[in-house]
């Protein structure tokens, strides 16, 4: 019991220096030029007239900005952009795939091949992995990319084996990065699952 009493006394004694400095801190907070100068509330008011609008704008803008965490897209930050999705647009969607881990992740890609376009895929023997085949993808005869047999972490990848006219409501998404993880592996996506984005950085 005596130890508890002395611990309480030491705690209160430790608060005293802080309480003594409190008026000086309050004066500085209210615009005083120094710890021993009188408070100048008008300086604080002028500072708040600058800080509050900036903070308000930041609170409205920052939540709408999404950082792009993959090197396969040539953007560092994007935001939602209303309007219909067209070829080449940035699009964001939620990816559910073992390569992304146990939890779904938000992914940003380009809409590369749209409904009504002809997607062509053909396979060739892989030059890197024996007894394996790579998929080559073209949209209206424009080259999109080649699949890889394994991801950067060693996980085996299966590529999409489909060719034809892309159905209404579906989109091929991807990027120009050779190691990008995109529709080459998880197939076409419903356009309803995509959110149109624009690059801001």
C-alpha cells in the first residue's frame, strides 16, 4: 500500500513541471511570438483562415485519390471519372485470385479490347519452360501481350484459352507491361464490375 502511495506522489510531482509550462504553451498557441510574450489571438485567427480552407479541400480531395501500387500501369495516382468506359481508359476493379492473396484487392488496368472487338489468341511452345505453352493475344490484330507460365513468386499461371468476338458487357483489361497480371490469366471481365478512372499523377 505504501509503494502505491509513493508511486502516486511521484506521478503527481511529475505533472507539476508540465502544468507550469501550460500557460506558455497556451500563449504560443494563441499567437504569442514567444513563450514569455502575451497572447495575440488575431495571429491565430489569421493562421486558421489559411489552414482551415486548405484542410477542408484536402479532406474532400484526398479520399477520392487512389494510389496505384503496381508497376504495370504508368500512373501513380488515379481518381474516379464518370462516363462510359472506352478503349484505353483506366479502369479499377476488385480482383479475387490466389496470386493476390487471401483477400480481394483493388486493381487498376486499361480497358484494351471492348465488346464487339475480335480477340485472337494462339499458343506457341514456351521458350522458357519445357512442355509448356504460351498464349499470344491480339485485339483486332493489334498485339496485346504474351502470357507467362509462372508469376514472379513462382506460382504456376494458367492463361485464358479463348478467341472470338467479345460479347456485349464484357471487356479485356490489361497493360503494356510484359509481367502484368491481367485478362491473359483471369479472362474477360463484366464491364459492370469496372470503375472508370483518370490519371492525376
